[in-house]
C-alpha cells in the first residue's frame, strides 16, 4: 500500500508541474508531463505485476463465503442461498446443477431476468428436462401468465427429453388452450395425467386446472350464426343458454362431442340449478371415457364439484 501511495503522489506532483508550469514561468518542456505520467504508469504496472493478485477474494469476502458454504442451506435466508450458489459458480462455472439451482432461487426471489440467464447457462453445459421446464415457467412468470413462444420452446424441449415431466405437459396444454386449441390442450393434459400415479399431488393439481379450463363455455358458434341471420328474433340470455345446452346435448349424444363438450354441458346445467341433469351428463361422460385414465381423472374432479347424491341439490 505504501508503494502505491508513493506512486499516486508522484503522479499528482507530475500533473501539477505540467498544469501549473505556464503560470509560474518555469522552463518545463511541454512533453515533460505526458512523459512523466507514462513512466509512472509503467512503474505502477510493474509493481502490480509483482505484487498484485487479480481474481482473488478479499479477506472479508473469503470469510463470508466460507461461512455460507459451511452453513445448512435450509437455515440461510433466500438472499444468502443465492450468494452461496454464486460462490459455487464463481469457483466452478461449469457446474450445471449449481447454475440451475441458482436460477430456481433467483426465480423465487422474483428476479426473473437473472434466473433466465442462470438457466440458460446451465442448459449450455448440460441440457436437462427439469431445467428447460424451470426456464419455461420463469418466462411465463415474467410475462404475467402468458405461454409465450420462448416458454413454448422451452417446454417442448423438456417434453422431448422427458414426456413424463408433469409441468411440461401441463404448460404445453395451457399454451394450446390460450391459442384456442381445446383439442390440443385436452390431449396434453390427458396424456400427462395418464402417466401420473394416483397419489401424485401433480395429478390432482393438473386435473383441477384442466377441469376448470375445459368446462368454461366457449364462444357458441351456433348462437353467433343465429344472431347474424337477418330478421332473427331477439333472444334472451336464458334462451341463448338453452340453445347452447341443446346443441351440446345433441353433439355428445351423437358421439361427436369432445371431453370439453361434456364438461361444458355439466357445468352449464349445474349453473342453471339443473343438478340432476348435470349428474346425468357426468355419468354418461364417465362411461364414454372409461378407457381414458387422463379423462377419467378430470371427470373425477367434476364429480367432486357437483356431488353425487340427490339430496345435495
């Protein structure tokens, strides 16, 4: 430190001589200041070359890093866990698992952009389905729930590597649903559910979400066409709903109805306080999809929602 202080003092003196020489009338050549500064810079570089230690942690940092590494991660705060993982990747930037764990902790801290960078770094070292899925979920959170093309690509990569990963299948279905493709969403969700064991918590979560989305009434094309007919009579909301129920009933009775058609029919009948009709439709839907484990899991959620006893009406 004394050497660097002396060099700084010499540089300051040289600059002062150069700047104030014209005011003192001293006969200092113009080249003297720049030349002195250049010589001193070379001298400073030589001293640093001998005694410097680049990329070495300072004593306080090293002590804190050692304390974080020795501590139980479960006892650390979120910020401390993030710093602990940063310590690890500083020492070994090729540690894909540490980069993925860092991304997860940053995502929990709602630092999505940093999390995305960490996940991408991990994937550049070792492409894992779980990391792709975590990346996709972070992109969704950054975009307030929208399954963007970047998120879609991440989930597709995860799905290719591990089709049994529940998050990938669910979010691919959600992306299809947001694009208006109910058939595609149903396929992803039922396939994913069919792979999960009965006690898996993801099975319940995905089945509930799928039942909620697929039972939402879509824009009824029949009602729209009828309303566009010239001189068509005015229809009350109740008449429109009755017309939608009639078309859904006809479609599912003919065997052309989808799982979503059944769920919409069940939901609308329940909303109209026609609980016996809702239960009748549910029983028929369960029979129609008895060989589809994924669809049966979704219909089981509907069964829990509306009950099965006549006394519950």
